[in-house]
C-alpha cells in the first residue's frame, strides 16, 4: 500500500493550523451541540455566506458535501475558498479501489456476530497483515533469519480481530488487551466457540493444544504512562518468546489510547511494527499535539474540535435524504429545546443528554420536549421552573423557530466541511511524532470504505527500512 504523496510534505502543516485558526469560530460551539439558537450561530457567518445559503432549498444544502463542485461558481468567493481549502488540506479518505480484500480461511465461527462494518474492518486489516507478513517472510528467508511474529491487539473489544489473526491461516500468536470485563468475557466465549468448531473439523487433540495456546485475552486498563515492560508483564509467561518480534495493533483505539500505543511502540525494543486506527479523538487525557513540529505551531485543538473530527463527509454522503433530514431535525429539536429549557429554568446550564434522546421519542417536537423535561427533572430534582409552556405555546415556538430550519441545516453542513481538516491534523501530528523519533517507515492510509467505517485513517509503521 502506498501513501497519498501529499502527506509527506510536512511543510503544509502550518497552512492547516493557520486555516483552523482563521475558521475556529465555525467549530467553537460544537461541543454541546445545542447552541444554534442559544448562541445565535447563524450570525457568525459573513453576510455574503448567509445571503447565498438562504437562497438554497433544503435538499441542495444537504447535498453540498457531495455536489459542491456543481454550484461552486455561484458561491461568494470567500465561501468558495473555505470549501476549496477544506478539501485540499485534508488527507484523502478514499480507499484504493484496486485493493482487493484477502478472505481468511474456513472456520465459520470466526465471523459469527460481526456486523457488516466489523467484517469489513477485520477483512481489511487481515489483508494488510497478510501482505505485510508475505513481504517480511520473503525478506527474512533471504537473510536466513526468520523471526516469528506475535501480535498485541490493544483495546481488543470482543476479540473479533485477534481471533481472526490467531485462528485463520495467518496463525499469529495474539494477545488481546481490554479494560472492560464484559468485552473480555465475550471474547473468551467467542474463543471457546471457535475452538469447539476447530476441534470438530480437525478432529485432532494434538492440534488443539497448539491452537489453544495461540490466543489469550487480558483485562487491563492501559493508562498513558504504561511502559512496554509493564504491558508485557500482564501477558502470561512464555506466551511471547525471546525470539518473537511484536506487531502492535489497535482497531479504533479511543482518544488518548492511540497515543499510548505510539509511546509503547517507540519505547519497546521488541515491538517492531505498528498498525493503528484511532477514533473518538475527544476521549481520554489531552493528547494533542504529540509532535514537536506541531507544538511549535502554537495551536491547540479544543475538545469541541476533537469531537467534530469524528464526523464524516463520506458517511453523510452515503445517507439518503430522509436520513440526513432526520439528523438535522434532531439537531433542530436539541437547539430549540435548549432555548425553551433556559426560559423555563433560570438555573439551567445545559443538558448534554439531549443528544441521546431515542428515535421513538422524536416523532414530534412536543414528544421530544416532554422527554427532555423528564430527563432534566430526573437529573436536577431540586430545580424549579419559573414558567411552563402550554401545548399551544410550544406549537407557536416550534413554528417560529422552524422558519430558521434551513439556516441551521446550512450551519451543520458548513461545520461538516471542516471536520476532515481537523482529523487530518490529528493523524498527521501522530505520523510526524513517529518520524521525529526516527521511525523509518510511517504511512497513513485510508484502509476502510469510508461509508462503512468512517474512522478509516490507519497509521502503519515499521522500525525496519523497506527493502
Ligand atoms: C472502539 S472499541 C474497539 C474494539 C475492537 N478493537 C473492535 O474494533 O471491535 C475500543 C476498545 O478499547 C477499550 N479501551 C479503551 N481504552 C482503554 C484503555 N485505556 N486500556 C484498555 N482498553 C481500553 C474499550 O473497552 C473498547 O473495548
């Protein structure tokens, strides 16, 4: 796999941070995601953006991330520049269409329970690891120096990836580490089922013994200070041999766990290879920037920007209009509920759980608002309302604010454009961090179909030079 060549030009990093500084007002209120009416966000747009965006019907606004090229000539120049720079400063998230996936062999239970998304992710990483092993074995054969690879799957969840790496034809020794009891229990149960199937098919107890020693799950929380020797001490003795080299893998390591992995890779003699795909950039300890180069640019990403980086244009574009409209309707309900709750409760300081109101409570704003009130009351029993809204009054408020529905949709879409620039900065900062510490081979590649799995930028690194 080859990287998109523009990622190697680190001189573009100051352009990215300057751009994000210039447009920070677009993402500053992303965090609670309820502030469109409360903070009058529409007024932050330059007049000419507002004038233009107000002329567009809803369907056209929602399809801008897909079809902006068709209407760019009609946009004011400043908006053209914004959109153009959002696209040129972002790493491509389009998976190489010529890459065919290698399917792993036989056991049905290996893919049991996987969603289509998980199956695609596991197939893609399996392909990457298979190709990489082929190259490694070829190289070592010629050096007469075959070193067996063991794999540590960081944040292994239900163990889908680890079990495929261990029980498919790759036959890697694999350790999965996760801090959740339920995930470790689930992973162990899956492993039992897979072994049962292997026993039935192979009908050989001798094989079983070897196979059983191929995969192990450990329940541990890896904090950001964990050292490689501490991590290795969690692993059963003799599982990883002196002669083994280690591949550290993380499929969707949340927030700072991705940076913990980078440090484990850098500090360990034994860990020679790294495959990591991050997610939930806003979770965990503050971890941005990691590299000296980005630190020198004197730019911090506030947590609202880290949250916005998790949005995906590819996923948005794959949605049907109704689904997009539903997303915007929820955003509208949240923003309107926020204003009304503030009118009712003088002490009200925001209700983050508005984001989590379920679909069956979103059939109308009235229903949604009832649910929001219930949540507020259960969380803040001592809070007393200074007024109440009748059903008619709620209807009037709803009609009044509905006139601004398209403005809210346009704000959402303009925010969406900048999300991949922020994600690019986070991923490139991690790449530069490895480069600065003399890792000879580092790539960032879009490894999954973005529509299926939007957090798809994978950092692949090796401590050996390519032959
Ligand atoms: C997004 S899930 C991905 C799970 C799995 N890799 C997959 O793709 O199916 C992230 C996993 O990392 C685990 N995790 C998060 N932070 C962790 C930490 N600091 N130490 C150990 N596990 C952690 C969570 O429990 C969760 O199972």
